[in-house]
């Protein structure tokens, strides 16, 4: 970007434009993608008008724009691989309304899920999509994120009711509806949720809220091996249990969390399960089913959390697993696998993951939202260990292709970003060409988050 073009950007947006080394570096990476791709400038948008001004500037000067918020993406979705403007929406962080009678909230894209849940609790409600990191709702909508409670309440694709979207050509779209159902024309909202900022920029979202359960309990169940824990998962769902959370961590993950948080949990594969109900008797009945079904797969309950404070502490530990695993491998770069398969294919996916790790002499902790078939492997190696990264690439590639062949997906919740682009032809076939056509319709000059989703 030339000095003259930067001057034009400053003329349009004034002090909201930043070009310091610190600002550029902070927007040149995300949580999970290696390397740094610094933008030419950062614009800290404070309003929808600012977003439109940035898009008008991009249109006029042919400069690319990449939306950015919390920077917690894991596949490079929010980094500027071709320079240009990093459009930071963290200052667009107002909760515009919480409407308890309709179980919804209206927010700007920079609001984080924790802040929304904190405010919603005052009304006896909560926002259900909890990815662990304190991600922004705009970023979560852009990647179609999910989390520990998605097994019961769904992903962002199920919990975004409306969106206001700025297009590159200057138009504003109001998508979706608050109504419980609609059959009026094409539903364009799902096209934008999960599009990773490649079609437009969210300036406002209406999201679904859920009532806080009257009663809840969490348990930890240990198993002799990962396969039996996965078998118990499919059995639990088949037994009619509708858990609020159903998570797997393997022995290495528990060991890392113990070291990171000073705990002494049994270092064996563990299911963390939360059930909810109308009252304590309802919850107890569900817990009895959980214990019986898990016992048939060799599971043993080692802890119950019945009070709200105990449950919160337990799930804080689960959310810290990623950071604990990173701390256990100091100096290493980390890559998280994110495949998702139908529940019936989950046991074979776990077996294939173990086989691939053994074949390539790798050791990777395994965890995931197994209640909806989502498995994560956390690979790590020294940045300069080319041999290890080649083997990691081989395992990641084979596992993604196995998931697709099993009727699943190469990315359950982290998005396509940069790394998963090469799998979309195998996953979508000729539909990928239609996706490219849609991209050209909304962004004919490849200015919106270029280099993402499509190779």
C-alpha cells in the first residue's frame, strides 16, 4: 500500500487508522496458524459507518480487507495473507438489547460470548455457544463456531437468528428473522454464517438465548482406554440421554491439566458429562442412566459436581486443556486437528487416528466434543523440526480425508481458513464451483479476506 493510498485512508477514517509496528504485528497472526502476515494498516472501526467507509476505500483503491476481532481463530481465518487493511471490530462491542420474552439478544460483532452470557444471566438466560477462548460473536459467526454445549443447543449456525451485513458494493443486507419459522424466499443467512468474512462484514447480530436450566450436574467418568470412552459416548446418546455437555480428554491431556492447574485427577481417558433437568430428581434420573451406561463400557465415576460453583470450576478446567497442553510443550509450535464425523463413525475415527499416529511415530493428545462427533488431535513439534512437521502433515491429511470419506467434514468448528482449503473439492465436489460463483458475485475483485476458503 503506497503512502498516497495510506494518506487517503487516514483522510477517510482519521485516528482510527493505525500503522505502528505493534498494531501491525498484533494483527498479523491468530491463535493457531504459524507465521506472521502483517497488514499494511489497521482500522479500528467504531460503527457501521466506519465499516462502510473501509469497504468504499477498498473498492476505490483495490485494497483487500480482512475482518479481525479477538484473534482467536485457529486456521488463519483472520490474518491478512495479502496485506491490505485489517478491519478490527473490537470497538463495536455494544450489547444493543437483551429481550427475555423472545429469548434473544442484539449485539455488535465485537461483543465476546462471555460478556453476553454475563449480561444474559441477569435475566435467567445464557448464550449457549462456548468455544473456550473468549472469542467475539462476529468471529464465531464468521467461522460457524461451536463448543462444549453444542451437543444440546447447536452451533452458531443454529443460534444466529438475524444478521446485518455490509457488502463490498456498499449495500447493507438485513438477513434472517426473529420468527420461529419462515418460508419467505431464499434464506441467505446461513450463506454468511461460516463464510469467514469472504462475502461481507457483520455489523450486527441477533442471537438466540436459552433459559438457565433449573437443575444441573456434572460428572467425570474414567475409562481404561479411549475406544471404550467413545463406545460409551455412542451408547449414551442411543440410550436417550440428552447431555448439555459430553467431552472426551485422553490421559495425556489430563496429565497436562494436572501440571498446569495443580490438580491430581486420574491420568486416564475421561468423559466429562453434564446433564440438566427440571429439578434435582430429573437430573438424578439422568445421572443414574449415565453411570449405568458408562459402567457397561468399563467406566467408573470419579467425581460429581452438583453445585453451580463446582460445575463452573470443573468446566473451567476443561476449557484450560488447550493452554495446559501448550504449556506442556514449551518452545513448540502447535496445530489442532478438527475433524467431525457422524456419531456412528466416531469409534472408527478414533481407531484410525491411533493407527496413523503409531505409523508415523507421533504422539498427540486427543480430546474433543465427542457428543457431536468432533475430535481434536493436538500436534506439536519444534518449529525447526521439518521431519516431525512432515509426519504431522501426513497424519492430518489422512485423518481429514478419512473423515470426509466417512460422511463427515475436514473442519467441525474451526473453519477452513488457509489450511483446510485443499480438502473442499473432496468434501463438496462440484458444489465448490458454485461456491466460487457466489464468491465472485459478492466480491468480483477478490478483496474480501482473500486467500481463504478457496485455493
